[in-house]
C-alpha cells in the first residue's frame, strides 16, 4: 500500500494536478471519523501541500466508514502493483521486408520476375511456405488447366504485342515454384499474393468468354480451396539437426 501511495502521491504532486486535487478535496467537504467538517486553517496549508499526505488523507476519509475496507482495497492495490511489476517483456514485432514494385523488363517478348532473394529483401522458411511448397503447389501443378500458366507469357510467340503494356506485373507458377525453392518469400501471404496475381493478370487481359478465362476461374477456385488448409499461425522453421545413422563401429563387424 505504501508503494502505491508514494507512486500516486508523486503523480498528484505535479504542478498540474496538485491545485486540482486541493480544490476537489475542499469542494467535496469530506468529514473525519467524528463527522466534523475538515478544518482549513491557514497554518494547515503547508501540511496539505504534501502530496503523500493528501493521498493518505483522502483514502482514510473514504475508507473509514467501511468495516475492513482499507484492508480489502490494500490487498487489491498490492496485487495490482505486483502484477504490473511482473508483467512479461513484449516480444519485438518482426516486420516483413517491403519489396519494391517490380519494373517489367521485356526481353524477347518475355518478362522473368526475380526469383533470388537479395540482401535488402531476404527470404526465410516458415511452416506456411513449406506447406505451399510441399502440398499446394504440386497439386496445382498437376491440374489439367495449369499448363498455360506454368511459364512467363511469351508475347511474341502468342502474337499479343500489347500484353506487357496492360499487364504491369507478370506472374506464373513456374516463377512461384522457383521462388519457393530459393526461399525468396518472407511469409506465406507473399506467396498467396503471387498465386492470385496469376489469375488477376489473366482476367485483366483476356475477355471473360474466352477459354483461357474459363480455365483460370476453375483453377482459381481450386487454389483458394487448397490455400484455406494452410496453417493459421505462421512460424519460422529453424535448421534441423544432422541425422546420424546408427551402426557398428569400424573393426566390430559380425560374422555371417
């Protein structure tokens, strides 16, 4: 209780709050144990200016009508102070690196997005990315409608010279697979965004009634269903310890 009074007194003793507390106590007309109004002689002003004395006086006046109230409140305040002192240290938030928007560089009708992490934008291995690499992408790759989306669009070969003027951020599943193998991604959300970008680009350039759009809509539903099964909480995967095979030491071979 003493610790609380000293802490609160230091707060009340500030130049901003001290006058307000004095005015509030005087306006409240709190009485003492005998029911007499508090005296405010001029010589008592110095005593009231002590913040600790103000806090103790207010608590005594408020709790004195209660039977054992002071001990109840004291226990609550002591528990509160102990909880605050024992509060755990917050774990610093790990912020994912912000990757700059990729400038499309067309080389012979194709744009190959980067697949290697850089020093400024590192990647890592998480449970979500491993699930995407081992479970989701193989299922997408084996689907019968995935073949048009496995490689970067070749605008020259397909006869669509305006493709890269409309689609500013090309993406394909071959690039996604390379990025997963090279630990390009920082989080599973980055990989999901790339998967969805494949379909966004398709719908942006092609008319809805074309076969490629119908294939993309079907494949998009499959991908979304698979990605719903990813682990909800993302955790970084650490290096696994080296596995040593058990066997007989040299020179102790048995007889057949």
